[in-house]
């Protein structure tokens, strides 16, 4: 890590150079009047060592022109390795044991978890009104990482009233990941039945999928299709009728989305990619790091979306109801 020569905003991920943000951020920076700021990607392999995370986070903390960072994929592991390096930790980050945003304010290095906000904005933007209340549907989240923690907690919150999943099923190959999300759910005591299933591969997810009620909300939160090739489902998997299939990815092979789209008509599915999740995720972090207001709805947000689409939206990304 070399000291920044001008104000620099970092993206900590796995394949950052392939992200649309590298084209979108300069256009957003100009629109928002952020000045002569640059973006730099930092790639870690999946589940990098604590020493690697600490080296980078200590650099960001100490370097005057390093303004902050968005963290993806490594949210839980980076937080666990670097918790003692943060001067402040927001409530979501403390409860969920993860970070998606690092910022500096008044000389203090601050750790935030923005996913409960960003996933909520994205989901509430495309789920049909009162979906869970009307259908009694379940949430099936494949992958027990930070995104599923945030999404499940958002959908379970008591403020949603009757519009909460009738049951939440989380699958993952890692017993440790499953134990952690179960711990968080129990600590929050949000009173929605939850099942935590350790799986060996896609065939196990196919079985769980087949047990869901009509209207189920099925989420690929594994990173498969972007960080690694593949899908958490097998090609023979059958979605419940009228299910909502959401892939948190917007780029890559998107095999999960291909599987859902092949059944879109026959099973009356709503299929959604991760593009709006990408926009909300980045704009909430940019607003925090640069201390600027960015709309989450209305004409100004529409302008932000148009800029992103024109600057860097992949041709294979689309949503269909």
C-alpha cells in the first residue's frame, strides 16, 4: 500500500476491476461535486488471512488522503480481524459482526454496516406490496454471510407487522457461518421461525427449494456466479409457483438468474438481478464517506440511476416482473 497522492476512495472485494463501479463512480463523483477524488480497488482472495486484512485497514486508518472504503464479500472476516482498529462501530456492525463501510469523521475511524439499509431499500423496491402478508411465503436464502444476515433481519423487523416471512430457511456449507447467523437472530429475538441447514452442494439446496410454499422469496447470496463460477442450485431444480427469485449479483455468469428465467413463464416467477442493490449499496456508502446527501427515491435518485446505467450497466443485466 502506497500513501495516496490525492483523495482516494477504496473498494475492497475479490474482482474489483470487473465491477461497474469503476466506470460509474467517476460519473457519480462529477454529478455530486466530490472534487478530484479517485477510486482504487483492493482484491483479497476469499477468506484471506487476518494479517492481510489488518495490514490494509491499518493503512486506510493512518493515511491522510485515504478517505474510506466500501467492503464487499469480506464483510464478516474483515470485521473479525480488525475490530480493535476502529474508533467507532455503529450499532448494525456491532450486532451483526460485519462491516460494509469504513469512513473518517472528525479524526475518528468509523466502521459501519450498511447492508440492513441497502438490502431493505432494494427489496422493498421490487417485492409486491404486502407480499408475505398476502401469500404466507417463506424466505429461502442460500448463503449465510453478511448479506443474508442483513436481509433476514430487515424482513423480520416487527415494524413490518404481518408482512414478514412465515419462515426463514438459510443454507450454507459452513457450520460456523450458520452458527453465527443463528446467534444474531436469537439475540435480536424477532419471533420468526428460522431453519439453518448445512448443505454439501446444490443438490441439497434443490431439496430445500422443493419444500417451499408458493410465492417463496428465493435469494442467491452465495457469490456464486460472480466471485466464483456456478449456481447454488442444480439445473433440475424447480422453483415454487409465483416465487420471487433474486440474485444479489448483477455481473458474471449469473447462472442462478438463467435457471430462474427458464422457468419464469411456466412457474409465473418474478426474477430480479442485483443492479438496484448495487446502486443502493454504493450510494449509501458514498453518502457516508463523503458526508453528502444522496436521495433514495424521487427525481434525484432517478438521475443517479440513469447516470449509472449510461456509464456502466452490463448488457446482460435486467429485471423482469
